[in-house]
C-alpha cells in the first residue's frame, strides 16, 4: 500500500512508532526459533497500559478530525471541530472561499451527519415529527393514526381516523427495531404525504421478562420469525393534507421489505419511495402526481419498480428484477431514480457481477443501455443532473492497485461516456454535496492515515483545505496504527483484506497468541469503515496484553463482487470461518512470532454467533472464544434478516430443514476449547433465547463452558466495563496462560 503525500510528514516523524506495512514488516526475522511468551501474572499496570488505548482515552487526543457540514443558504455552511482551544465552529462561504469563526444560533444541530439541519420537527410533546419541504406543516403519529400540525399556529388535526393497534398509520416496527418517527415521504409541493398502514395483526409475539424483586415486567410485541405464516405487511396510501382525502393504491399489500436493509426504514428514511418533481405552474399532464416505489418479495429475490397515480391510486409496473440469491439497490443508499421529465429510469443491478447503473425507458420498461461498466461497484448515487445528463456517484474497487474498499467520487454521462474520478487521493472518501450541487466537502483518510477535509467544486478541483487532523497528542501517548495486510481466501485465489494489531512493546523474538475479532456479515464485515479511527473497539487494548489481534473481511461480506457477497448464501453457519482460518494460517506462515496453536476469537451479535460457531465447527483450530449476544439460530431471529441471507424456511419430508446448517446448538457438542457466552436478558434485537438454546445443548452434551447473563440489559452490553474486563481476563487466563489482575476496575467505570 502506498504512503500518501498528505501523510508523508506524519509517517516520517512517527517512524519509530509506526509499524511498516505488511509487505515490508520484519524483513529481518529472528535467526533463532521464536520463543513463546512466558506465562506470568499480569498486573493492574498491564491492564492500565492497555486501557490507555480504549476509545474514551484516544478519541479526545485527535484534533481537527473531519468536517460534517451544516449547509445554509447561498452555498455557505458551518461545522464544529475539536481544536487546541476546545470545541470551535467555523463558517465557510464556498463561493468566496472564506473561513471565519462562527457562533451557531441556539438550538441548531452541532454537526454530525452532513446536511441542512431540519427535516424533523419537535412539537410541544417532544414527539418525533416530519416537516414538510416548505416548513409549514409537520406530521406525527398519535393513537395509531397520522396527525398534522400547523407549524405557525400549532393547530393539530388528524389525517386518518381508522388506525388501530397493530394496524396503525405511518408506524415503524420491524420486530427487532421500532420507533415513533412517522414513516412518510412528503410530496415536493408539501401538499401530500405518501405513507403506509402497517399490518401486524396476525404476527406472532416476542416476550421478554425483566429481573426484579417482586413481580417482573413482561414486555410483549410483534416479532415475526422465519417460516411464520404471517409477517408484517404494508398497505400503501397517499393523503392530501389540505382536504384529508386518502387514496389507497390499487395493489395488494407488500411484504415489509426493502432493497437496502432488513427494514423499510434504512438510515432513518423510508427508502424505495420517490415522488416525481412538482409540476411547473400551468403544466399539463400527470408528471407531478407520480409516486414511484419498489415492491420486494419476502425472500428478497424479486423486486418490481412501480409508479402510482397519486390522485387515483392506479399502479403500473415499470420493470422487474429477479435474482437467485438476494437483490440490493445499493450500499447505504437506494440508487434507483425515476426521471419523469425525460421519461427515463436510472436502475441499479449486479447482474454482471458488479454494482452498475442502467438506463431504462419509464413508459415501456425497456432497457436503453448500461451506464457504468467494468470491475468495481457503484455504491451510492449522490446526484442526478438531469439538465446536463450527468450522474455523480461513490464507487469502490474501480482504481487498480488500491484497497478495493476505498470509496471515491465519480462523474459519468447518462450515455456511459466520460467517466471522471473527482477525488484522486488514494484513500477512503466521505462526500457531502452542497444543496446547489456546485460544491462538496471531501474528507479522506485511511485506517493508518488521519483525515484531511477539503472543499471542492463539482469538477473535483480543490478550492480550500478546511481541516487537517492533528494526532500529535495521540502519538505522544504511544498510539500506533494497525497494519493493513492482504491474504488469500479459502479458494487460494481471492484476495482478502485485513488489519493487524500488535503490542506497542512487540518483541519479534517471542511468540504471541493470535485472536480474531470477527463480524461475519453478510451485511457488513469485521473491519467496517475504512476511515481513520484512533480506536477500533478493544482490538489494540487486547493486543497490548500480549496478543496479535486481526480483523479480516472474509468472503460473504459486501463491497466486493456479487459472487464474493453470495459466497455463503443459504449457509450462514459458514460465517466466513474458512476464510478467517486460511488468512490466519497465511499470516502465521509469514511471521514466526504468531503462535497458531493458541488461536482465539471473539465478537458481538453476528460476531457472537460466528465465535460460537468457530469453537463448534473448527474445534481443533480455535481454542478460546468469547461469544456475545449471538443470533445462534436464526429461526429465533427476525424474519427479514434471516430470510434474506438464508432463504425461506423449508421443512423436508424427513423433518430436517434448510436452516439446520446454520443452527449452532446442533453442533455444540463438538466443543473442545474454552468458551465464554454472554447475553442481555432484555435484548429486543437478538432475543436471549438464541443463547439459551445453545446453553441447553451444551448441558445435554455435558460440556464445560462459562456463561454471563446481563440482567435487564439490551443488545449493547459489549462495551460495558464488566464485559470488557471479563473478555480480557478470559483470553489472558486461557490463551496467554497467565493470571489476570483480580477485578480490575476501568477508569470509565469509576
């Protein structure tokens, strides 16, 4: 991997602290066989040194890290960042290229995700509301119905009146997640809302019981499971907010599915729904009254783009896509667009093994031509310039010789010609466009190189540097970046990418146990963002205790080819583990200081599932595991996620099912190593019964294991000091062969 110019000075000044990249690491290997680290008791000072690298200690040491712009009028924006003087805000005028200190008005957002602020209002009851585009109206839910509030006067009126329990309007329930923000999309003229009536009347219940002194509290809610006859469905409606008239679309209800995630609401937005632009005054025709949406089948294998006449409810299918595994319309963003002005559709597909954009005829549904081509994926279509017939998108894997997970920003014509790279730096780019689309803020970094934020015009030209992250204090605290590496997958051909963490007191003459920090996907991977971060969970802290820690994005995870992502479709029990083992073996062959006979693994949620699977399915390789909040049998997890990746549940004549290959309890009897299992008793995401079926199987198999149930905890207990300490203790004792300090108390927990 190249050293980028913007970080050259940093790398040069930190040479003593920064490990060389994997292709260069330790060219001078020890001449004698590496010695195993002698077991000894670890002290509180050892743990305190490791704790220095936890996020709550490292993050405050990074100054001027990134820019999340809040756009104002006339191509101005402000942002907040941590400087030598504390938190400061700055105002940028993109046209004038000026920068000055700024005091945001009281009540304005403090930054975060780039945008214009706004989009959601808060009424007198502090309830979630969704503002109309003109800011004069807001809608909210009350008693299973959709209501509207006049922002100026505060007057409220119901837009629906027949909502009922489990069949409410604009309600948001996917079983594993629910909230009160209305599920609506306003029309551009602020007169109509597209919404849904969410039907869960016949869906089965999920139950959790609190831990109390006295009578426990029972929580019950609708939570469909794979194979259930009844799942959530959505009845699509359009409401005229002036007259209160409701139009139900002339179609059967859709399954509660989307082309993007295991929910109809992804990233806080109701995806797969798009209004046509408002018709110009005096214009004829119905182009301003069209509502476009995508209907997705229960198994995610079939998606249909449809347009509805909002005033009548008439629905027409424009085009359809069917796949053998699962269909997705992008990564983090839906990439299809309906363009009524030119009577065209931009559509997204991986039919040629890569995520590409295609141009269709809106009237006939006929394919005109493919727009993007070649290796690499379009991930997010950020802007469609209809007037100039240009598309602006984020893509990965299109630049040869670079990390295929690095996102870059591109422009291409509707005709597929003139592809232009707008962000040439060899790094991962985060883009926020201005409302006018004349400018964008580009923050770029890598896992080892801190971020630089620049303002560019729409051609990609750099207008000004906004911030360059300062990690002087971080380096002074002893921090070192992870080491990127590449290994081969299970097939011996496909490249896999990973990060390695070593102790800062690393000694190549010794041998270190290796620990795999895993999240198997399929919707994400172990590493996650390729942006710079001063910490990635507790990977470096664990390494500091005397381990080599690795994260590897195995086959079956996204952002690569369709075939790569499909690798273990229908067999979630695979969990990328053959790739993890292949990668760890290759690393050990390269580096004699890795002790492959002492291999451990840990993870949370899907990573907890993979960890237990590793100890059960590969018991001779993985010796120690810490499994947290695992979805060990996806028949006990929400239907949408499981049925997307495993398929619909099928019971065979002999009583076996196509879900047997992913059920950890069916292979729990193979356990040989040391396994710590943990779960929260009030986990509404992954119900604790996922863990208890494994516990029951281990008991029946007469296997020794360790168990922590966190009373009244939900899904996110993994970063609690007690869990972190028990995780460290477990690896120190059973993998390092040393005694941990008794009941170490983290500074964060004091």
